[in-house]
């Protein structure tokens, strides 16, 4: 049984999610200690429990000690990953996109497609939006042979949740291919989505989009943002996302959700600033994709290399974690290099 100390590095829920996914694939039983030890409310929250349960469903795992508030639990895989149709309800506004990210590495090696309906918070701080996953992470992972799709059936926001996110993931042919992104090339286009639910009278989507477009234009970046006025959510909320595509296929993005006392204009400017900063560097991926790609590169056959705009705590944490499962990593400035373990079906450790 491999032991992972959740108080290491960022001490965040990301350690829980990625460790469980790698345990499910490799077949190594996992004991998680000090889960989320560095967070304001240590221990597992409902969204982390739901993510572990979802991963367990794909590999028939036993999960002794898995309850809300737990700081220690075990994850004991029972079989190789299976495809099928699933539904999970987080029960709170906990992140549906983070649960989807937990499943993706496992679903890539399932014995058939995975179809999952996830109920919870769809747009919120400290989690990628479905737009970022669809327009930035998805095209990048396709280059590695990993294919998935997301559909927002119903937006859901903090504090009520009640959103619905549909995930479709296809298994890889056999292995994940390494990724080489060492030069970004010129940016060909920038697009975006400004989504507002039950806020049409306040023109929130329009105000977010205009503020973002104007700030990008001041940096000589042309952008066209789609405005969406949603009436299907159970409560008001908003989110803005933009993404850039380069001539050689690099995708970088930025996003932010609405929040109490956060103006539409401030959201627009913040998202624009984030994208401008990442594009001003030599980065070939954005600051968020840089850490999300680590687990897939760790599973790949061969050496993956890309350039992050900055070294974040999440990036350092994910690199540390995948080394516990056999990958080799090197961080030179902002250049990330990961030698994958060459995982393939039937390659479980047990």
C-alpha cells in the first residue's frame, strides 16, 4: 500500500483526486493521510468524497474511512477500469468540473466509453470552467490521444449548486502519447463565452464581454466573445471564459466566475489580464493547463515537454505527486519535462 501525505506541498484536494486516480489505474492500494491539511477546513468536503466515490465506481474500489471530514482514508482498487453510464450528485455547490477531471485519467483506460452526469457547482472560483476544459484542455489532450467532451445541461453556481454537467470520455487506443510543446507560434484567434443566468435585466453577460474585449483590444488582441443569457439555472450566476489558439495548435485560456460584490466589469478585466499575462510569456500552455496536464504526461509513453507561464503551487504539487507513482519530472525555469511510466491496459502493478 502506498501512503501519500496530503499535507505535502499545497496540501489541497488536488492531491486527493490525483492520488486516487493513479491508484485506480496502477492497482496500488492507497492510504491517504492528512487530507487537505493546509486548507481552512481540513479533511474531505462533500466534493472530494464524491470524486473518490466516482473513481471507486470505475474500478470497483473499497474505500475504508471515506466520509466527509475524514483526514485519513484508504482506496483499494478491485478491478481494471470499466466504462458505462454513471450519475453522481455532489449535494452541494462543490465543483463538478473537478470531479470530471478526477475521472478523466481513469476513463482514458476504461474498457469502454464513460458517460457521466454530474450534479453540483459548475461555475466557481478555484476550479476550471467547462469552457476552459472544452476549448483549452480538450484540444491539448487530443494531441495525446485522450478524447472527452463536456456539455453544460444546467448552470450551477455558489452557494446553491444544482448545476448539471455531462461528461463523455473515450478510451485511448492503448497508450497516451507524449506531448511536445516547446514553441507557441503566433496567435491566430481569440474567442470566448460570457454566460449569465437569470441576470438579463442587469446586462451582466454584455458588460463582462465588453470589458474583456476592450482590455484585450488595448493589448492589440482581437477577441469575439459570445453572449449567453441563460434562464434554465435554479439561481442567478455568471461566468466568463476566453481562449487563444496559436498557429501551431497551442491553446491557452483564462476564466473567472461571478461572486458577491464582484462587478461584471471587474470580471471582464481580470480575465483579460490573466490571458494577456500568459500570452506575454513564452508559455505554450496557460497557468491552469500546466498543472492539469501533469497526470496525463506521467501516464504517457515517452517524454512530455511544455512551457508554463509561471510555476504555481499546484504545478509543483502535481509534479511531486506523480513521482510517487514512478514518473520522473524536471522543472527548469518554467519548462516542464515529464518522463511518463508508459501505462497501458493490463499494466497494473499488483
